[in-house]
């Protein structure tokens, strides 16, 4: 019993406090997910989404619900979760690349703090825009709104939803500072895990009704386990580029004269291209879905909403194209071969078998060979929910668990959290979580 890792986790006072604090914050987040926005009839809302589910027309609502643990269909005060913050982070990363002034600010002393402030102010703007779209969507649901004054309802909803999102971001920051794991990632992870019981129940009901064959369920579960193993294997894979540094004397000390390597991961950009692509497609899809609801909706909006459905072929084609594009774009920016080659030359290094002037070309060639399979792997993972849904008749809520952003986020957050727990246990001279293998940290 003494070597039980779970027991060891609660023996170490620091780790125990961090784990309990994280669980407390996640419990607060889950309680906030069921608090409906003032001015909305929760019973009408429940009946409306139940009817959509029976007619298989709630693809967008299910997609949004998956990352906020059902808060979207509840019209909760936390219905947007941390997604506006993530969207703003993506915008800021692209802005730093496009505008040299922002890049200079980020490299100054205290620059990262300034960038965080700009990001959070921008998040408020994104929240206000999306919360206004929420009011448009709410008015498309008959009998949903019990507040007569339209202006008062819009202002109240925008204030409530924006405040709820910023509180969620603050809760995530508290987990990062005083808990275990990356706070924002843990919030998304909690939302995905919270949908598991209802997704499994829905699948069980379909199996009992004969709509889904039991043999298909077993087959998909085996495939799911294999996918998890493949994701872990792929994320830990890397190409090591050997670098030799020549000896040099500075004053009375000798530097260099050692062999090292540059680790290029098989998937250098991790899950970033998938998140970028999903965010870019979700924002227009959100507005089109709002415009396409209700009796007085525009026909073009309703048609475009159907075409861009997360379970439709065009959505998935666009998703694959955007994933491949962002994989190349993000890798080129974060792992700039020109900067790496310059750094190697300035420190008196060289890659064995490669001329010094050809270093940049060699590194670019290696990166190009790594990015394409990594991007195709991400694209395959992204479209697996659609394949499972259309080929085996699985409900969308269950299919989304089997692949896509949710699978990579769950595996990534789990690995990152386990690595932090492992490090804290080792620091306090306790046995780690695993006796074999090596847990590597992975940031989302």
C-alpha cells in the first residue's frame, strides 16, 4: 500500500493541496454551467433542444456543448467557456507575426505581461460580440425569453455572458498558479469529460433500440484504444538533428567541444493547427447558425448552415485544408530554420555532413518532411468523428469523443498533468506514477 501512487499523492502536503484546489475549482466551474442566464425560461429551452435532438438538427449546439460541458444548451452564464480567450490568443499569435511593433513589445522587459493584458482586453471584445449573437439565437427560440424589454435583455445577457467567460479564464489562471496542470486546458478537459456520461447513455439507448449494432460498438472501442496509443506514440516521437560545437577559448575558460542535438518533433505544432482550424470555422458557423434559425430566417443562411454542419462533408474538407495550412504556417514561424541556422553558426556549431552555408536548407528540408505526415495525422484524427457517425450510426455526442480535438486535448492534458504530478512526487522522494516508461510534459 505504501507504494501506491494515489496514496503517495495525498501524502505529500504540497501535492495534496494542489490536487484538492484543482478539484474545487473544477466543481465551481461545473456548478456555474447549469446557471441559466436571467430572463430565459429554462423549461422552454430544455424542450427546444430535446426536440432538436429527436430531429437530429442540433449538430451545432452539440458541437459547442462538447467543449463547455453542456453549458451552451443550458444558456448558462458560462456558456462560452474559455473559447473566446483561446480565439483571442490565436489572433494575438498571428498579430505578433504580422505586426513588427507587437513583436518588439513582446520581447521587451515585461512585454509578456503587456501581451497578456492586451489579450484579455481583446477577449472582452470577442465575448461581447459572441454574447450579442447569443441574444439573436435566443430570440429565434419561441417562448424562450420572459423579459419583455429587448434592450434590457440584450444588455443583461451580454454583461452576464461576458462576465461569466472572464470568470472562467480567471479560474483557469488560479489552477495554473495554485493547482495542477494548465488551467485553461483543464477547463476544456473538464467540459469534455462532463459530457461522457450522457454520451455513453445515449449510445446505450441506441444499442438497446437496435439503431446501433453491438459489434460496431466493440469495433469502435478497440479503434479508440488504438487511437489513444497512436496519439501518445506520435506525440513522443522526434527527429534528433546532431550538432557539434567546436572548442573555443574565452579568457581562461574553454567552451564548446561537445556533441548535442536539436529535437524536432514528428508533429512540431502539436494540436495548434487543429485548434486554429476549428476556431476559424466555428466563428462563422456560429453566426450563420443564429441567422439560420427561426421562421423568419434568411434562406441563404439556413442553407449555408446546413452545408457547414460539423457532420457535413464540406465542413470536414475545409477543416483538413486549414489544418494542413496552419501546420506549415505555425511550424515555419515557431521553428524558423533561418534563425536556428544563424544561432548554430554564431555559437561555432555545425551539423556533421552538412556544409555551414547549407545548414538552413538542410533544416528546412527536414521540417518539410516532418510537417506533412504530422498534419495528415491531425487531419485524420479530426475527421474520425464524422466517419464514425456516418459509417456506424453513432450519435454525434459519442462520435466526438472518439477523435478530433477532444481526443487530442484529453490525451494531451492527461500527459501534461501526469508529468507535473510525477515531478512533484520525485521532488519529495516518492515513487512516481509509473514504474516503466517516461512521462513527458506536453503543453497545449
